[in-house]
C-alpha cells in the first residue's frame, strides 16, 4: 500500500512537471511566422523565430538593464496574454502604397524582477514579420535611465549578411560622421567585423536558412536613442548597442531616460522573400501617427538645383535666375537654392528671386545647416 501511494505521488509530480509550460508559442494569423518564448537557466527572457516551421533566428536573449534595476536576469513570468488582434489603416503622401492596412497578433509577456518591479515585452506578429518592444507599466515621476538593452539576434553561423558599417563619430570632413554612408559589406559571414570597428547600422539584411530577414527599429520617441548592431563574440549573436559616446549633442543625454510608464522603440524583423522585404511597410505600420494637420499644401515634384552640378559658386543671383528658367521650361514645380544663400545672394535679392519664380510658376526651396554645435561645418544659415 505504501509503495502504491509513493508511486501515485510520483505520477502526480511527474504529470505536473510535464504539464507545466516550459515555452510559449506566438504565431501570426496565417501561422507562417512563429516565436518560441522562454526563460533560460539564468531566468533571462529569450526567443526563437521560425518561418514556415524552419528556424531563422536561434535562441536569442532579451532584456533591459536600468541604472536602478535589472530586467535581464533573475526574472519571473507573471503572465502571458492570449493573442489580441491589432488592426490599423492609414494613408501615405509618399511611399510604397497610398492606402495601407496593418494587421497583427499581439502577445504581451509580463515579467517581474527580484524587487517585484514589472516589465512587459510586447510582441506583434504580422504576415511580413515580427515587432517587439519593452514596456515599463508602473507610474513614477522619477527619471529612470537605461544603461543597456540586451536585445540580440542569434543567427546561425552559416547566415550571410548585407551590412553597412557604422562610422566613427566626429571623424571625416568637419567632424560630420556619421553623416554619409560607408561602403556596404555584401554577402559576408554574419560574424564579420567591420574595419571601422563600430558595428553596423540599420537596416541590416540577413539570409538565414533560405529565408531573408531585415532587422531594423521603428518608432523612436524623443527619450530614446537610435541604436546599432555589434557582433558579440561571447554570445555569438548580433546585439543591439547604444551610440558611441561622441555622438551625444552638447549638454544632451546619450542613453535613454524617462519617467514611467515608458515604451521603448519597436525592434522589427521583416521575414520572407526579398519581394516581401521590399514591399513591406512595417516601418510606417508601427510608427506613431503624424500630428493632425492640413497636408494639402504638400506637393511632391522635381526641382532644379545648381549646386549639384556647379557647387558653391553657383549660389548667386544670376545663376539662380537661369535655374528658375530651366525649372519653368521643364515644367518642374521647384528650384532649390543651396548653402550660404543668405550672404551670397542676400535677403533683399532673395525677395526678387521669389517674385520672379512666382511669375514662372516655380516655388523656391532654401537650404539650411541643422548641425548646430555638434560639428564644425561652416555652411550657413546655421541653426
């Protein structure tokens, strides 16, 4: 009898162990994109990505380290939501399509650290990929600062990548880097290190298990910095990294900081064929709506532009007259006047050009230098 009771207890114990979920699975509506979510041995959140039942991203870590709290290790799953259908539609003045609809399944994982503080990870799975972001739902007026975001992308070692190197900040002409694109690395192994040594910028394209994956970020609020990717030799994965210390504006904050509640930017994975990636509108699907305003005055069109052909000396009254005439002859709506127009032409003569252009049914666009005190460019008007 004693043995029977022990066997029964053992059976109940084993049954409980088997029934306890060790992983959670999130899918999009057509079940082509799937996430496996779990906590690893360090109780760090992790995810794995499948496309049509093939692994395209191996188990990868997630998490946030704040100055005041650890949301990376020692976490506990509080709850995992059922899928919530997300639907939106919007209109674009420019882009891939005018009328756009977005649908996704949203899952929210609520996690708790050893202090009892809560962080959510919100996943949205659409027909063309995955987006996720972190959310601190508590309400606090105290400023919280993020030291490191642990988001990573663990591609298989056989993965090929198409990547643009990150510039070394405050190098190049007049300290303007990062400003212009560096030469792309094309079809290189995923663990390739750029010669500049500062990682890679978005968007970053990968071919994994015959599937294409485009990694980027969307919806950066003003309290969160842009990020980049650096290959982590320890974890053997691409990890999201914050800006170089030189990238900060004078007297500005480099790393993210905010009161709570706080949503971080979306991390996006566009997944499928190159056609899917090319046609995807995930970048605008997840962006915050624009400020309501009358957009009827916005008209796209071609422009004549003297500087692109003739450089600095072309920014003068007589040459600009010729380029206004050229725009008119070509039935182009605009003429662009480039740097230093405020002194090379002057405000009095600029009024004459505006009146002349109006008679030709051409509108003028003028350049200005928005770099402020961050670099040492001389072109003006500035700031």
